[in-house]
């Protein structure tokens, strides 16, 4: 099991048990900080849709009108040509030959039919009829209609009454245009262009500008469904393309808004959490300051109690009064323990002003080792220390604090090994974390190691397994190391014994600062 303390990391152990900090619940409103932008996106979509509908209607109508104009122009030319062909190749020769036109005679009718069929051949004329003066059908491509007078369209009357030879156009549609717009295909004959044209005798022989006498009214139909279908397809294409592009645009906009909202919401939640945490820390810091000032007040009278008990103890030892000696010994021991606890607590709780100087770690460790030498010797503990050259062991920090941290670790190791053992200390350059090179100090003792059940609590302030322990040694170490931007790892070595690993950011400068 490994216990690590990284810089600025909040371990569960260090949290005050009585205070629970929960992330503030985020209201839906806070989740949608860009609600207005979302609203704008939808309004934009509606506007784009409306505009695209208007645009497609306009473009579609323009295309349809252009196609229709072409069709009408063609039909007008055809009507004019039919008039010319009928007059020149049928009316004139028949009148000259027979004196009159009798369409009831098969030969005459066939002659007219021949002229008409040869003129309209290949020009996609569906149906052609010629009405006489009394609106009776005198010629038709459907022979069953001959002689009927009830099939005349109102435009026949209009054409026969017209003084000029302008054709009249009508569109007969089997389906309304809006329905045709939504259909995938159209049956042939869905849109028919009907042209009505007054058949007149030509006056060119007389070079007169006047219209010739009316011979009858010509009516023919042409299927314009393919052209209409082209116009509809074009209009459909415009609608689909504008719908798709505007839909895509809005989807992208919404995705962007959603992503931005998520980022903003996360930041807002984080900001709130930090605010709550800050408040909590401020409260705790306030409490800490009060307790620290109480501890400070206790320390001086406690020092007097301890030294007085020590003095009295020395005197009573010589007086052979064992009962009093025992009591004085107990007062002295407790006062000393309490005094140690108060000092440790003040070290732990007091805000630290870290000096930022170049510290030679090698020297600091050697100094702590030298100070503890008598203790090593009395317990028959052997200390092995492999270090680096002074220039390689530089860190930026506070010499006294780092000394205190290493002292606590070594002191714990001595206590853990009881009598006899080996403490191996290694100071080495560690693989760089990112840009910064680091130094790694490993303390490996030959004691029993950390008990598995106590390891999770080992960094809790006041947690101790010792009768005379304060439980503040490792929390002080942890606080010092993390405040230097380093990390602390506590674990058991596979070969036995406790491993305390400290890493600190190394200083690149080669200039040494004396300790
Ligand atoms: P204290 O030394 O006053 O008990 P610490 O915070 O220094 O307080 O240590 C907390 C506990 O961690 C100790 O009581 C001990 O159980 C355990 N501990 C610390 N160092 C070692 C070690 N080198 N080997 C085994 N256990 C240790």
C-alpha cells in the first residue's frame, strides 16, 4: 500500500472530519449561460427558412415563366406556320380548283389532313382541331369529334371575335401546381398548353396591311409536362439545398453553443467550488489562528512547570522519597510531552514564511545525521548515506524547514527500529518531471515498516501509534515538502522496512549558498 502526498493535493486524511464540503448544485439556468444565443440560433433558422421559401418561390416562378414563354413562342410560330401552310397548300388550291371548300368530301378532307399532318409532324402536337364559323368542328386529329359544336372552349369565341391574329394560350393542368411541387413524378399530359389561333386568308398578294378574312379557328394542344417538371425539379432543388445548408448551419451553431455552454458551466461550477473551498479554508485558518494563539499562551507556563518539575525531581531523588519522586517524575514526563505537542502543533499550524534561498540538501541531511548521531550510537543503529556532489544537490527553499522535515523522518526511523538496525539514505537525481529536474531522497529503515491498517491515517494530524508521540511529525514533513513544490511517498519496501521518499524540484544553478 502506498501513501503519497503531492504538491497542493488534498488528501482525504487532511480534510477536517466535521466539515463536509459538497459541490454546489448547479441550477438549470446556470447550465444554460448561452440560452439567449440558442434562442437567436432558432430565430435565425426560422428567418432563413422563410427567406429560402420566398427565394425558391421567386426563382422557381422565374424559371417556369421563362420556360412557358419559350413554349408560347414556339406554339405561336407553329400556329402562324399552320395558317400559312393551310392557306397556301389547301385553301387557295381548293378554291381555285373546286370554287368552294367542301370538307365533307373525303378527298378534300384528306388534302387538309395531309397538309396539317405534314406541318405538325415531329412537333409534339397532341391534338389539333379547326372550328368553323358556327363553332362546329370541321377538322380534328380525332375524327370522332367532327361535326360537334359543344366542344368549343370560350377562347374559340374570343379568337373568332379578335381583330388581330394574336394567339390565345391556356394551360390545362390535371394537378394543381403546389401538389405537383410535392410529387416525385408527373403523368404525361399533366400540364397541357392549349393554343387558339384565328385562321385567316393571307393578303400578301394584295400587299394589304389589313388582316385577311377569317377562315375558322385553329386549336391545338401540346404536352408541356416535361418542361413543367424541369421547373418543379429546379424549385425543389433550391428548397432542398437552402433547407440543408441552413439546417447544417444551425446544427453547427447549436453544437458550438452547446460546447461553449458546457465549458462555461464547468468553469462556473469550478469557480463556485473554489469559492466554497476558500470560505472553508478561511474558516479553518481562523480557527487555526485562535488555537495557535492559545497554544502559544500555554507554552511559556508549561515550560516553567516542566523546568520546576525537573528541579524538584532532582532534589527529591537525593531525598530518597520514592513516592514524591514518582509523582514528580510523572509531572515532568507529562509536562515534557505536552510541551513537545504544543511546539509540534505550533510548527504545524503556524503560517510558514518560506525563505527562498539555494539549499544544499546534501549538507542539510548530513547536519541532521550529525545531530542524531548520539541516538544512532545509543541504539546501535548504523546509518548509510550515499549523496551527490554539493553542486548537484541544490534546491530552492528554506534550510531550517527542510532540516526539520529530514530530522522528523530520521527520528521516526530510529524509533521504528527500536534497538539496532540500518537506515539507508540515498540522495539522487530523479528523472525530470516535465521541464524541471528533480532530486529524490529515499529513507529506508530496517524496522517493521508501516502497518497496513494505519497507513491511510498516517498523515492525519495527531495520529500516532506511540505512547509519547504527538502525531504531528509526518504532517509537518508533508506540509514542508509540498510547500516546497515537492512530493512525499510513504510505502513499505519489498525487502521489508519503511520507505519514505521525498522528491523536490532541483535548482540548476551551480553557485552554492553556504548553509
Ligand atoms: P509520531 O511520530 O509522533 O507518532 P508521526 O506523524 O511522525 O507522529 O508518525 C505517525 C505514525 O506513523 C507513527 O506513530 C508511526 O506509527 C508511523 N510511522 C512513522 N514513521 C514510521 C517508520 N519509519 N516506520 C514505521 N512506522 C512509522
